[in-house]
C-alpha cells in the first residue's frame, strides 16, 4: 500500500483545525509532535476504564493499570530492541533520563574522570553533566562541530583519553538534523573503556531503534516528540549498567525495605521509578510506539527525505538564507535550521505564522554553544513528521520569501 | 472449574498447613520476600540420596501463599529435586496460560488455576516453590 | 443547592463502568482518585487544539500552550493561596517534589544538621532524606506516633533541637487519615529556627489549602490524588526559600545562559522545571483545582465525615476488626485503615473486590515504619472521595463481614 | 487599527533606530536579557537637572525590540524620569488589556497594540523600557 500523508493527516485531529483562521502547517515537530487518534484513544480509554495506581493493588482496576503499565514497558523494550523490559525505566522525559543517568553513573566517577560531550548538544545533555562536575570534580571534554553542523568525529582520537568514562552525544541533532555515526563513537569509546550514552530525543520519532545493534550502554528519549503525551520518557540501560547505578530520587515503589536506619532498594527499573509513575502517559507512549511500528517505514523515510530536499532547495533559492547544518540528504533527519540575513528568527517565525499558518521554532533551540559556534543568537527551524506534505513546504517557502521582502 | 480464587478447598489446604514450622536449622534453608507486598517465605529442606527427606516452611503471607506452601509440604517429602522443579514449571505455565496444569503435576496445583486471572497474585503462589528451589541450591 | 453525590458520580465516566461485571465501589481514592469529565475534557481539548511545546515559541499553538501552562500555574497558586504563581514549581508528583526539596535545601545543610520526620511518613517523605543523609551527613530524627495513629506532637520539645533545620511531615496520613496540627508544628519549628515542609499528598484532594495561613515554607502535592492526571505535581515554596535552592536536575528551560565553562540558572520556578514539562497534565491539574473549588465545600466535608463515621461504626461492629488510626471523627480525613484478625489484607481486598466490587488497597501503603509501630505487615484501607455513597460503604461492610466468615 | 504585528510604520520605526549606538560609558548604563530568547538590550542615560540629557541603546534582538528602543531613543532626550515610567506603565497596561494606550502617551506606543494578542512577544517590546528604568536606578 502506498504511503499517503493526507490519509495519515486525518488521524491527527489537531491538523484539521484552523488556528488563527488558517490551515495549520505544523513544522515544529522537533519541539513536540502531534497526537494521532490511536494515542488519544488509548489514553482516554485507560483513564475511563482502567485508571488506578499501579503495584500492590489487587482490585480489578489496579490489576488493569499495572498490566497496562507493564505492557507499555514491553512495547518500549520492543521499540528499542532492549534485551529485557527490565532495561526500560520510565522517566518524565529525556531531560530527566539524562539527569538520572548522570547522577547514577556519577556515583562511580572520581575527580578527574572525563565525560565527553559535543558542541551541538541540547542543554539537557550539557547541564546535567555540569551539575555533576560541580559536585564531583569530573572533567568535561567537548567534541567540536564541523562547518556543516555535524559532530566532528575526527577529533575523537584527540578528545577521548584513558580518563574518559563516558561519551554522551545526541543521536540526532535538534538544530542541524545531523545523525551521529554511532558505530565510530562506540569503537572509539570501547578503545578507552568508556561507556556510551545517546540522547535519542530527535532520533526515536523517526522509527524503532536497535540499542543492541548500536552497541551502546544508555539511551534517553521523550514521548512527546514521538507522538505520545507529555510527561513520559525512557531511560534505557544495559542491565549490568543500570544495576551498578544507585537510586537518584527516593520514595514509594523503588524500595525493598524501609527502616529509619537503613533502606534497601529495588532492582532496576523500579529503582529509578520512585513514586506514582506517569501511568496513563506510559500507556500513551506504548500506543505511540505501536503506531510508529505500523507505518511503512521505507515509504515514510523516503517521504521525509523528499520533503527535506524540497525544503533545502527552496531555501537555497531565497537570497539571504543560510542553512545551519548539512545541505545534503545523507545522514540527516528532516530538521532544517536556517538564518535569514537581516531578519530576527522570532520575527520570521511570527511572520510565517501570522500570514501563512506555518508553525516554526525560532531561537537558540536550547543549544547555545552551537549557536556560538556559528556566530548566531538563534536560527529558525522547520522540522518534519510523516504527516507533513508538499503544501506545508510550499507555505514555508512562500512565507520566508515574503518575510524577506517585508522585514529584511 | 471454579472461577473463584478462594474455593473451600484452597482455604482448607491453607489451614491444613502441611509442613508448617519454624526452620530447625538442620537442613538447607532459604528465604524469599515478595517485593510487592512484603510477604516472606522461609523453606528448609533436608536431603538424603538426592531426594527430599524433610521440608518445613514458615510463611508470613496471604492465604494463597499459605495454601501453596501447604501443597509443597504435602508432596515434597520423598520427592526428587526434579519433581519440585517440574511442578514449579507447571505452576508458572498454568498461571501464564490459564490452562489446566500439566498431566502428572500435584493434584492441588489445579486449585490455583483461578489465580491465572490475577497477575498481582502470581507471586503469592510461586513464592514457596521459589524458596524451595533456592534452598535446593538452584537459582530461583 | 444541596450536595448530591449521585449527581457528582455521573461526572465520572469510570464510576458507571462495571469492571468484572459488578458495579464499581471505588474506595481506593488515597492511592489515586478518578477523573471527572471536566478534567478529561480539558486535557483532550488541550491535546487536540493547543498542543505544542511551551516557551520560546511564537506560533499560535505554542502561544496557546504557554498560556495554558501558565494559567494552570495560576490556578494552583490560587488553590494553595500562594503569594505568587512564581512560587509554584510543577513536578512529576509529590515524590519528585520532596526529592527536589531535599536536594535543593540539602545544599545548604551541614553534617550534623537535623531533619525531623515522623514515624507515620510515607516512604516518599523518608527515603529522599535518607539519600541526603548518605550524601551529606545530616541526622534524621523521628517523631513517634500515638496509639490512635497520630504524630505525637508532645514529643516536639524533645525531638526538635537547635540543630534542627527542617521539620518535614505529612499534612494528612495516607494510612490513618490523621490530620497534623500544623500550627503546633510551625510554632515549635520557628522556636528553633527550623523550616517546615508538608507532604500534602493526602490533604489537597479535600479542598483548597492556605499555605500562607499555615505559616509553612514548602508544600508538596500530587495531581493524580486530586482528580487530575498522572505525572504532575507541585512543589510550592516561599519565594525566598526557593530562591536559595540550587537547581537539582539540569536541562533546557531552567537556564539563563549556557557555556561549557559556566552555566547560569533561571529564577524559580523555572529553575526547578528542566526539560519539557508535563504540559497537558498541568492543564488537567488546573482544571481539577477549579473543579474542586466549585464544589460546595461544607457539604462535601459533612458528606465525607458522615460516610467515615458509618465506616468506622460498621467496622467496629464486625468481630476481629481493629482500626489503625483515630476511631473518632476529629481532625481526620476519610482514610480508614483496619486489620481483620486471621485474614491477610490482600486476601480481604481480593475477596471484597471479586465478590462485592469494592476496590480497597491492602499492604504496607509505603509506610513500613508505621506498620512496624503497630506490629503489622499491612492493613486494608478504604479511602473516600466526594463521589462515594452509602452504597459504597454498605458494600464494603458486607464484604468484610463475608470475608471474615469465609477466610478468618 | 491594524491587526498585523509588522505594520510598515513599525518596520520604519525600527529601521530609523533613533538613539541607537554603543554605550559611550559616560552615563548610567544597564543591560537586560530576555531570558526566553537570549535577546539583550543595553541602555545608557545621562541625566541633567533630573531630566534625561541623552540616551543611547544597543539592541541585540528582534524588530519589535528594536522598534521599541527606537521609540525610546526618540522621546527620552529631555524627558523626565516620570515620563519614562508613565510610558512603561502605559505599555504594560496596553499589552495586558488590549486597549488603546493611555491618553498622553508617546504616539508610537499605539503601533505596538497588536502585540497584545501575542503574549510571547510582550517582553520584546518591554525590554528597552525596562533597561531604561534600570539605568535610571529604578527596580525594573
Ligand atoms: C502521604 C503521601 N505522601 C506521598 C505520596 C507519594 O505521592 P506520589 O506517588 O504521587 O509521588 C503519597 C501517595 O502515594 C502519599 O499518600
Ligand atoms: C536533542 C534533544 N535532547 C534533549 C531534549 C530534551 O527533551 P525533553 O525536553 O523532552 O526532556 C530535546 C528536546 O527538547 C532534544 O531535542
């Protein structure tokens, strides 16, 4: 069956609304993707038929809620090809997952141990390591970024030393769309005995991941960027890696026994899920994973690549635009950042929103070091989902050209 | 087959408490906690010629757990390690599938069939058999 | 207008379902309360009309989402009578809120400084302080519990010393239903210069709170217990208290500026909201607060007290039952724990579920120290919401009597 | 009144850039960041007899921010502190209510009325006036 983006669109109620009286050209998917009926319904069915707290409850709603929650864990284990559902810890999102990893792994780091990041990381993969540095005296080392917005892996030799304990990088950049060559990173990390964490926030929306094939140790993701509700994410970790991490937050559900003198902790993943988890949101995430899996992956990839090419070509045809990131289609996702000379990103984004119904994101995209690398304060960014169409790209290009005429 | 968890027969089995008793410290003993509810089962076994000579258990737990321990206490004496393992496997399969237990299993296993619809209670029934396996030196 | 619990019930879709083929007598509200239409609709409207990431976005959905999120903050500020919405930090729940408070305040504690808890605390108000103790060398001191399940405030003089920096107590117990005499706690704490944190998880479902009148410093709550979605809660703190707390988790949205050398942080509450927050869930929480505010408080309180009395009397009439907690109606909520001699709580809960459609919770209720105080491994617990009726209590009492006949 | 944010008049006001210039370091200067977008405004004022003798600003920001700074640069010289504060208050009220600015305000204030429907852009317009207030020694 041919992939039909218009049919797909009809599964997303919000895409047929007319906010501000105009058809919606939603190109802000890297910030948050929209929700298909399948996910909306799974959540609302859960809330109206199975809502209860999980674990320790024997009544029928509690049984249903526990099963739904563990079922979602299973769905995410499949989506990531984890060795076991026990490797899936639900968190509030990517940011929480990386913080838990930082504090958990950090308990085993010594002053002078090194963590390697890159210049294109999202703040959520920078600040947790800085907080850890402030507390433990680890050293942060930074891989530079090439002129076309990729992590410069030729610097791996220089930046990775024997003191490196962890390499923590974006799987795909939320600014340039560049996809990281993970095999090369893993090889370099293994050579110095370091672990590898990937920030998968921008990779997971584009299809299932095989964490085992990637050969990595930890993976972080957010639901809201992969067509699932807010407030849910995953920290995946290889069983022996999670097992070595002490708990980060404490509370109900993550303990074995509590006395005031000494408390013992549950095994992963529960150890990292203190308190009542985001149950309905996990159910939504499981539904989202299944929804993505049911798409014809090849067609979706081809569709997004074609739209990305159209966008890159179109922008190149507008005088004064500058692409921040790869200008080709190799090893990149449909996330396109650009600057328009003489026009502030917020003015551009406002213009295309107000007059063309195009939703972009403007600003530093929580990647200030990368902005500095390119001598910018911010960019405008268009980012794709499978439901985007030629009409969305046309509206974007028309809008940018129009903004240039009026504002540049 | 009854749909009810607490048939009279299961209540009676729990009350019979075959093999109940504090560990005397003469055999191999093992304790397992149910991490979900804080229940705890200790099983002590004495072996002779590769067979179980005696088994005693101490259960801090629910009726399902006590009934399961009682079933164990009834059948363990004289049984081989393999018989314990086979019945533990039959129990797991029955809970998972909801089908009647494998032919040749302990007859009381069938009493626990309704538990298959209550995932939160699986561990209650399993705990005594897991503790026995652990006491017998197997990884539970 | 007279308060009509049956009319209220009709606002909760789940309450008219028949899980397991029986009418649902939901008495597990202290674990998780159910969702009224008003909240379900607010969330689904948000997801289908205003879904976007918050902050920094200028497109119309981003504007709507940001306004909805800040509007929810305003609603919670009103619900708690906070001095300003800036005192409301959204968290994943009570557990996360207490952990953030512990790590945040903890940065200012010295070895030997004391934190006072009580023997009836939920693990979520014990373990975070133990993790802090392990890291910083503070000392935990514990207020005992009286025979009727209240924090023994007569011990305040003995337990609070000049080294006490914080008193952290449940506002209402999730096991005994006892409500803490906050005025007395605050007076004693002030006398030694200590701050006061309340775990409000079990207090907020019963109506708006006035944190200023209480005279406390920090307050933690969960949405899912006050008729809001999972995955959202609040840490309220007086402005000057939050201002002194360093960030706990790092990421996008909580920074002022990021460089690899030094990062500066946003003011509260953003400082404590790293990453994409649970936006739709916050919207749901705001709607829940408004829904509670619209109830006729006096009638609801009278209704719940009457049902509590009926429950206490009824249980007392069943041989072998023992109430864990106050047996009177003074200073208590409709949370009733009890033991039935010779019957394990899980067997009792299963029995009343399977044969009477009554949803209770059995076990240690994440309060192992309290269970030990009463020489128990667990209790059975019935807990009320405004939508409960005499029929629910009757079913409970009939079920307990029946369980006793068959299982004791 | 236009519904559009970027009327020609606002674009022209921004381009006119009244008062734009690097701070010379002769007066009181203050810098304010827009925490949301990283934009930054520096304002320098020189006072004489309680009135503003000169004002210059340096804006790293959007067109709305530049237009607002230009309005400030146009009217500040010769104005009293109170006049700055009154116009800042008028701006805040206009953004909040969506009503036309108070009588007697700077005429260009009205150009920013459409911003009242875009809460995310309020700070863009406010920033220059807040920086001026800060440079004048008021709490912004
Ligand atoms: C008194 C009390 N404190 C804390 C919590 C923890 O709340 P949550 O699990 O929503 O984080 C609960 C409920 O589980 C509670 O009843
Ligand atoms: C690459 C990357 N990492 C981390 C994050 C943080 O994710 P979240 O805000 O959902 O925690 C984002 C998105 O905001 C991202 O794009």
